[in-house]
């Protein structure tokens, strides 16, 4: 039922990607008016900017957002373009109030009068301890482009995990005159045909771009590796890696490490002879440290065939020469840095004390950071069980928490 129980102010959702759209849709189902603010011209901006080869590493069924399944025609592993089409359809299907071309630059609370203060049992501190009572702000004030000042009863920050490209400040890199770009700028291998390309970073993005370049006609592809990753099969006998992650998510870390080690020994060849040894630390231990395993979409075969060559990590640049950690020097025609992203929240929220030392939200889902009741975060983690699955779960928790208050 589309009954709006919000007396005056809407809930503002910052970001028109999967997390923002899913939360807005469930809020609408709960009878709460939600307005999505998206700085780009259309929803799903981050997905539109990804490289052409990209497909979801999670299954179609477990990647759908609340209230709208993904079409069977998308196949089991959904392409980037189909994800974009799905997000457009999702906003239309749920009749979401999406305002594009509006960037929120600062968020701040509007304090309530002492007599209006109310307990907010869903709040949590950075340590995870529940706080029994906090004064809730009367509203949240959002400063946005065009001089806009917007008042909302609550704010959901869903501006994206892959927000601001992180490009290391390698010594000497300004002296490199050849193309040096972040993976965010990579689309397809056509511009690199016949070239020697160095890809830096062996996460899922770096591994896929390296394979894409090798398949697309690059003369030589080298992959700079600082810490060898765990490599897993995306699917084994029809059983996806995501299903395995969901099944073991509540098991002790040491036990998951043992299970993963045994599974890897059976399913993934040892690539040590090719310069890509098995990691010293267990799979789930590395996940807890923030390093997801690489899902094999062609990397193993490319390394075995020699079309992708693992090399040591990049230490510095010397003119058009790249110096590696082991002392080797390379002269690639182009360098593509798959070196991750920052959350990009400091300018908007840094003054509130709700971010940790790495600029990440201190709380997510139904829990608000200490001292900021009514401020919610979603879509800032990339769990082994699948980001879109966790986004859907968080959407329900956040919507229920807001509807209760």
C-alpha cells in the first residue's frame, strides 16, 4: 500500500545506484516517502562506467533487488549492460522519486529542542555497543548543488563502494609520458592492440582486464602482484562460489580457511611456477583483512598459456621505465592501475565524526553511527556473499528502522 505516513519531510537517499534504489523501494513499501538524489544524469552511473567485459560474479537470482526479479533472459551471470537496464526498469517499476543532476556536498543535523528529544534504540558506536538513548535530530539538512538546502527526517547514504578511483602516488610517476590510467577509465582492449601493457593489481578487476587485453590482441600483458590472491572457480558442477560463501558465512574463520584450502587444492592448479604462488594466509582470513578472492574468469588459463605474465609489485617510475619490487625494470606502452577506490565521503560527512580512519562508515544497515541517529549507510561493503544480496538485506532493515521512528 502506498500510504505516505511522513507528515512533512521525506527521507533523502543519496545515490541512485543499486543500494539507493533498493532502499527507496522498500521505504515506499513501508509507506515512507523517499527521494533519491543522484548527481549523474541517470541511475546506475557507476555501472555505466565499468569496462565492457564485466559480468556479475554473483548469480542472477541472488543479485535481484527487493520486489523485482531479474529476467531469465539475462542468463546466470548478468552483464554490465543488463545490470544498467535492470536498474532503469527497477526505478520505473517501483515508481521511485529520483532527482538526477543533484550532488549533495554536505550533510548536517538540525538539533531538536530538548523536549522533542527521543530515544533511538538502533544506534551503535564504532565498537558495536548499543546506546540506550540518544537525542534524535529534528531533521537533517542537506546542502546540494545549485544552492539547494533540503530538509529530511532521515538520510540514507548510498553513494557507492566504487566512488573515487585510488591511484597510488608512485615515486617518479609524473615522469612517465605514456598512458597511465586507473582501471575506471578502461573500457575495452581495442586501443591496446599490439601494445605491451602492464596491469597493476590482481583483484577481480585487474585479473579480468588482464585477460581481456590478452584476448583482445595486446602484444604482451604483464600483471603486477604485491600479494598473491586466492583464486576460486566461479562455479563448480553448477554450484556457485557465492552459494559456498553463504553456506559458510557463520563458521569460524579457521574452519573456513581449512575448507577453502582443501577445495583450492582440488579445483585450482598451483601457479607457483608461473610467478603466482598460493597465498600464505587462509582465504577467509584474507577476506577479513579486506581482500576478496579472485573469481577465475580466464586468469588461470591465461597464466598457464603465458598470455598473462605475473610480475612483482610496482615500486616506482624512472622516466618511461617502471621499476618493480624485485629490481626488474619494464618499459610498457601503457600502465593500467586496478588499485581500488575510496568511498569519497570525507567532504560530505567528515565533520560529523561518523567515519573511521580510512574514511569508511562506522555503522551500516539499521544501525546509525554514535551521535547521528537518523543517518544510515548502505552499499559500502563488498562481502563474500555478494554485494547486491547484502544491499537487499540492508534495504529492508533500514526501511523498517526508519518506519518505526
